[in-house]
């Protein structure tokens, strides 16, 4: 039976990407070797990494002279401290917007390196909204926000209003919509939500923000190391980069991020409309802040939870169980999720209503 992958991460990848990745495990680029055993210094892998980098510039319309693209290890979680160690000076301050677990972790790590001011938080209502009115002090180095909150199902639909450079954790909505990269000093994203498999983290850095902090930065934690060495100072995670590159090729072939946005809005609308219509369910995030990627909802009657999850599995819908911080259900509908998959989940919701409503 066809499976529909609604897991939050590691998450769904496009079918053609999985097929091509599998072929490269057998043999890559006519070399007679598997991509898993090729040197990262070989011309085939260097060309592949150059292509990956070029796709990022193209897809997000990034100025090549001002920004560098990096493929690093350590997960998005390592970027929580790497951003701060590279750009936040000891006696300087950064503003953070706290919109959930991932923001909270980013805040904790940044505090090791400088002053952190949490300028807004939606903790008071279990992170079910994006804070709108807050003041950002003039003297902060950057403003950090989590563009999509994977766990709580909320998303920034407008950038924070400020002229101060932004730093964003875009792990779960990168390439799901056009992004104004020029407003950002740093963007980072763990690949395993909307880009590729686990094992690589993409970082987009504005070159001119580096080299200004008064501290020694360990070589591997210094963005400049990886810029100079084109993400190959040490052995890069070649295979996850390759699969991410294939996903970006697929994105381009399918109309790029504008086309993805259009499709993602449609998919999210279909699912949220059913959540709002079906008397057995309700959504957890405020309407205007609802994520297009991670759709969180609850059963009005807890007794319907187990049967619904059972019916989801029977229909091939995997990974619909919610994160423990919110409970209930979470359907992650990243770029690679088809309209058909969303429709099947909606049919299961209607079927639950027919049987138990
Ligand atoms: C999953 C996730 C992370 C953590 O990513 P790792 O690569 O596992 O460190 C950080 N931020 C957001 C928004 C996420 O969804």
C-alpha cells in the first residue's frame, strides 16, 4: 500500500529524489564507485557540491557577492551556539523572539557568548501564536527568530519589523516560500525537515558580519574556515549534501519556491478547512499564525484519539501522532507531500466523523 509520510523530521522526500539517491549509492557519475566511497576531493563530488551551492543562490535569489553558502554538520542545534560565537561579542547584546522549544534552546546557547534580551515570547499560551507587538532595542547586533515552529505549528508570515539584521532558524520551512534573504545576516536549516536527510545543516551567511568579535573561535566553529574551504575543511557529509542537491534540482524543475508556496498554501488550506469544519477536531494555533508546514490539531474527545491514529495507519498515513508538548495530532506537509496525501488524511478525518460523530 502507498504510504503517506507526515512525520515532522526526518521527513518526506520527493520520490524521484529517493530513486536517484539509491542509484548513486550503487554507482555515482560513471565513476564505478558508490557515492558513499568517493573522496570529497574528487572532481565529481566537488562539482556536485558546487551545484548544490548554486541551487541555493538561485532558489532564494541570493546575492552571490554578499553571501556564502555552507553545508555543515552538528545539526541546526549546533547553529544555536555557532551563530552567537561568530557574531555576538562579549559585551554586546542580541534580541531573541521566543516562539517555542527551538527558540528556547537557541536562547540558552547564545547566552554563553553575550547578552541576550528576549524581546517577545508566546510562552504564556503554550506557544500557540507569533508575538506581534514588541520593541527591539536599537543597540542589538541581531534579532533571532524561528521562522517556523515545527513543534507548535506556528509560522512567521511577516518578517519581524526592524532594520537590524535578522538571524533565522529556518529548519522547517526553508524553500517552502520565497524569503527575503537580504534582510538576514544568517539563515540556517537542518536538512531533515524540508531539504534532505539528516546529517547536514545548510547555513547562509552574509560575509561582512564576520570577523568583528573579539574572541578566539575554535577552527571548526568559525564560519570563516568553512567559507574559505568551501565546506570541505574537513570531510563534509557528502551523501546528505547530494540528496539535498537532488531535492533542490527537483524544486527548480517544479517551479521553484514561488510554485511551492502556492501549492503549500493550497495543501494547508485543505487540511485547516477540514479541521475547522469537522466537529470532532480543533486546531491549536491561532488562525493568522498557522504553519503551512506543521499542522497541529486535537480531538475534542480524547476517546477519539486512538481510533483516529489507527484509521490513519490503515489508510497509509504515517507519523500523524502529535508531539508530546502539544499532544493530539501533527501532520507535517512539507514540499514533497502531495495534494493526494493531504486529501487522504482529510478523508480519514471525515470517516472518523461518520463513524463517531
Ligand atoms: C528539528 C529542528 C531543530 C533541530 O535540528 P537538529 O538538526 O536535530 O539539531 C532546530 N530548529 C527547528 C525549527 C527544528 O524544526
